[in-house]
C-alpha cells in the first residue's frame, strides 16, 4: 500500500487539472499579450482563471495578481510595502512561526535597517496578541502573520489582527498594511476578503497546495493599495509582475480553486474525520507522545512528537512501508537539521519533543483504510526505535 501524507509539502493534481493543462499546452500556447487571435484566445483563458482564483479569496478579479509561486507572492508583498512606505516608517511586525518565504525577506530587510519585531507563540502556536498590540506604533508599516501554520496546523486569529490594525489606523491616521500567507488555508478555509478578512490587505496563495500545478502562485492586493513591482519588464499583471504569464499553469490553478471551493465543506469534513481517526489511533496505541496540533486546527495537519524516538528515523522507517510523511516544512528541512523546527522551538517544546516530531498532512484522496494502516506502522516504527534506543 502507498500512503501519501505529505500534502502540506505539495498535493497531487486533480485529474481534471492535469487534463486541462495538457490541453492548454497543446492548443492554447500563444502569448496572452499578443494581439492576434491566438493571443486573444490565451488571454481569455487567463481572465477565466483569474475569476476562478478570485472566488477562492472572495475578491474581485482585478485584485488577483499571478506569480511563479507562493514564495514570490509573499516576497512581492513584503518588499513592496517596505519600499512603498519606507519614508513613513520602518517597523514590521510578524510572528516567530512564519514560513521561510516570510522569515527570510524579513531577515534581509532587518539587515537593511528595518525594525523587525517577531511575536512569540504559545504551546498551541497561537501568537501573543498582547505583545502584538503593544508592538504597533506610529512607525509600523506592515504586519505579516500567516493564516494557517504549515507545521502544526494552527489557525491564526487573522480576523482579530486585521481589526486591531484597522482600529489603530483609524485612531492614529496611519496606513499600516496587513499581509497574511494563506498558502495552507486556500482551498481548505473560506478566505473572505469582503467579510471576516476585509481588514487584510494582501493575501498569498499557491496552486500546488490545493491540487493545482507547481510553479504558480497568486497575490491578492486590496483595491486601492499600490505596490512597486518586484520584477520590471513588459508590464504584465497590470505592471505589478512583469513576465509572460504561465497560461496553462494559471488555468490549472483556476480549475483547482474552483473544484476546491465547490466542495469546500465536504472536503474539510472528510479530512477532519481522517485527521481525528489518525490522532485517536496514535493516542490509543502509543504512550509518551505529545499532540502538537490544536484540536481546532486546520483539517489537514496533525503534528505529533514521539518522545524516545527520532522523527527522521521514523520517517524513513515508514517510507519502507510505503507511507510518506515529513518532519516539518519541506522548504526549511535542511536548515532545521541542527536546531530543529523553528516553529516547535517557538512553541517551547523540549529538545526530545522536537527531535521526535512528525507531521502527517492529509488530503481528501486519503482513506480510512490508509489511516488505519498508518497507525499500525507508526506503532511498529516507534516501538522498534525505542527498543533499540534502550540498548545504546
């Protein structure tokens, strides 16, 4: 049996998406900026995809800008705001548990003289809201906090942070911008830029996290907010992101978003059922574990620490049984080898808990049979390692 439980790293494309991309690359390959009929046909597909992706954010299509990936979208947001507002202030507030796509740009800006404040997290990965409130001042230009943590699945209080930002702006006449990396939330949670998230100005999304293709991302930019471009050139994406658009990939992104949104509640319910089955099975079969994911976290992620075992060894042991998991973010796995996950460190877990952590991340393609098989193989792998460890 082959069980793929690394969906937070990337997902399998929907069959319909793969078929559409194949059709697009064979028949609608013209440059969408070309003025001839083939170019206009490609542009039509681009517009259709933009409308579909906009539905995922409950946004207007002109607020969606396509990029090469979620990392580029977050970089565009962070560097864009830093450049646009550097004369007014240089304070940027974020959390200590962000994805490297946010942490690394902030580190670079810090080296350029920006005042970066990183808010700590509690044992369920929730940010210290009082510390965040206290950090906002007249020099603050940007707040960047992710919507869903990619390692433990905590759903962040984005609505509350947005309201806090807007209240401060209204009271002090400032124009602080709020960005959220919603890569792990798009297609699993309603991202309502016109409702509960109306105080969020910039939202990052990525196609390959919701059964779309790799190499395509999107940035929602609230109407009226102007950012300087990260890439200059032919002026595509209304001047914000030059470069010929990947029409086939973007079309796949649009279809994947549409399919996810059509069945959002049913998909979330199935993944929640499977996640709970996995958690309950592990809890019933093994002692000396810590569930690192909060009970009300995202439906697709379960992070567990197996004390007395090493996560990397468990990962490879499970792989021999056809089960594929991770020890944390695939984008920072090499950096984490010495110090361990920065997320679990910020949550103040012990070294043993960090060393023994495994992230299981599900999709609607998983089955109850796969989950039960995984529980049995996890038990075997952990107990085997603990026995071997006792002789060292």
